[in-house]
């Protein structure tokens, strides 16, 4: 962990005794609705030997459907799917009869800071997680719901043919084509190199405890650029992941309890990830950075080695990755794999993460996801899709 510490930081981002920083339900035991669900932590090893975990969530009744795997984004953890909104996507899937599994992959905020890339997750984490779920359940295939960098890394595994057991893939926010607002693209391109010279990670918790010169200066910049919120962690999250005001959600879509809960749910991300994403944004599609033989050299030109049906989901007001991201990916998979009848849902008035943590997500979003997973007729994409073509990558 010391190798990943900011060169000017006074201490590690986690307590010195090695215990998790978070208090709102651990990565292996996310907060649950009392009396409604029970959790079982299941450790597994990634393909490169990295110790990871799954959380199996069971409702009051035995599942009537097979397993479904949920994959979180970067700098959070599995509990990000279980905000204190009263009815979460986990609850919706349990109510639909699914055997729900949550993957804590190497980007989880509960883990000590260490380098990782999307390549690592695609080649080692997600294939091992899928295999572990199927081994424990006895199922042959399963659907996956993945958000943000869980989605980008998982679509890499899909294209590479590393998860042939997946029959339906619900991609939230971004997948093969990361398109960001122009200000965010310039920030990725020009700020990442000098920042990487000063620190090997950035942590949203610097908004609560900015110990050391680099954390204090970073937090000061976040406060200067993000005056739309008084919460330090919210400001840091917006600064880390883009240039929106805010970046990761629309404040009007969150209730107070969820906004407070988020203070303990956001953590560190290595600069390795931001360097890779900067290259992907400049290219306009995901690119590998590790020369891993399990992965193709170019994901956009590789023929997808999967028969999974893909469902592309995002909010029309996503300020982290423009809706154009999912539009391009839907068009790409439809052209390459037309038999799978891929679908697209642009949810009016939602941003990035609030599609899962918004106060009305149970009404506006979860029925779309459940319908796609259960084979019910999907709700057509809103007409706002026409207006979503507005993201711009900075030319190379």
C-alpha cells in the first residue's frame, strides 16, 4: 500500500490497522433490508490469483429463476447497488425470483490501493466471478448487470470470448465507446500525466480527510471547481470522474439519506485507470494497455466472441459519459451481431449513477432491467435518444 501512497501524503487512505475505511456496510456484507434479505460472502480467486469476493443475496423466498450477477464500477463496491432508498435493484431482482450475486472486483474501494487496469478485470476478475457463481449454483448460463467501469471491463471480456456463459448483458452508462464531454476529455488528456507524477491514486475520501499536500491541493481544486454541493466527498467524486456539476448524479434525483450514505461509499482509484481511459477516450473506443494475450489488440475491430444479447442503458443527463457512448455501442453490436436483438434505453432526466440510486429509480429504471432479464416485452427507448447526440471527444 505504501507504494501507492501520495508522495506528499501524511498517511495511508485506510486506517493503519488495515481495517476497511467504510462504515456503511462492508464490501463482503453490504447493507441489507432487515428481515427481507440475507447475505452470504463467497471468496474466490481471480485468474491471476488476486483474492476477491462475491455476495449472494437471498430474499424471504427461494429463488424461482437462475442466478444474476451485478458488477459495480470503479472506486465503489458491491454495496453501491443497495442505497437506503427503500427498494433497490437487488430488491427488484429478488422480487422477480432471481438468485442475486454481487461481484466485488479489484476496483472495489474496500481493497487497499493497488494498480489495476480494465484489462486485468476483463481477463481475470469477471471470468472467474462468472465461473464461481455457476459452480455454486449449478446453472449453465446467467445474465449480468454491470455499471460504468464494471461495464467497460465486462464488455472487454465478452468481446474476447472469456465469458461465453453470459446470455444477457445489461450495460449501464458506458461500454465499448467511452464518449465524455469535451472539458472532461481535456482534463483526462492534460491533467492525468502531471497528477500521476505526484500520486499513484486519487481518493474521494480526500474530501473528508485531505491528509498531506497532494490530497489538500486536490481537494482545494475540487472545491473551487465544484461549488454545486457543500459535501466534500461529492465534490471530490465530481472532480475525479469528470467535469459535470455534479458528475455522477443529478442532485434532484437523490434523497438526503442516499446523498449522506454516499460519503462512505466512494473511495480510491489508481492513476493507471485514468491513463487507460484517456487513451480510450482519444481513440473513441476501449483499448488494452497490457498486451495481455487473452485480449484482442483492438476491441472495436474485433468480432465479438459472444452470443449474449446486450441491453444498453443510460440517463439522458449523464454528465460522466455522454449518452452518445451507449448509442454508438448499441449501433456497433447491432451491426456486428444483429441476431441477438440488442436494445437501448435512454432514461429521461437521469444522470450517471442515479439510474441505480435515484429516489425514483424503482419506478423509472428497475422495471426496464427486470423486463429485459425476464423476457417480457421491453419498454421502447425514449425519444430523447435523438437529442442525446452531443458528447465530444478531443481529437488525437
